[in-house]
């Protein structure tokens, strides 16, 4: 039996970019008890910088909003 071959044209990824679209944006929320959430994930204030850095490395154009309860201390808001 003879073997045959067929030509297959596979789609290409432009510039080797990410396969997933960047999220529209994320939200950091500071509650009056100093609880911080990022994208609904509870974090400590100390964990937040690393999480944001990881997100930025994956999605350089990611926009992040910051919201804080009205009765949060100025120091907590400044720290975040």
C-alpha cells in the first residue's frame, strides 16, 4: 500500500502573543477592617504588591481600580 500526504495550513499566532485576551480591568478594595481584596480574592496588604506584579507581567496594559470604604484610615489607604 502506498502512503499519501495532504497539506494542512494551521492558523498562526501573531508575534507569539498570549492566547488569552487581557481582562478589562480589576479592582482592589480596602475595607474599614484593613481587609484587602483583588478580583474578589482576599489578600493581606503585604501580598498585594506581588499579586499586582504578577498580573502586570501577564497583562502589561491591565487597568486596576482602587476603592476604599469611607471610614478607612488615611494610613491604610496610603499603604495600599
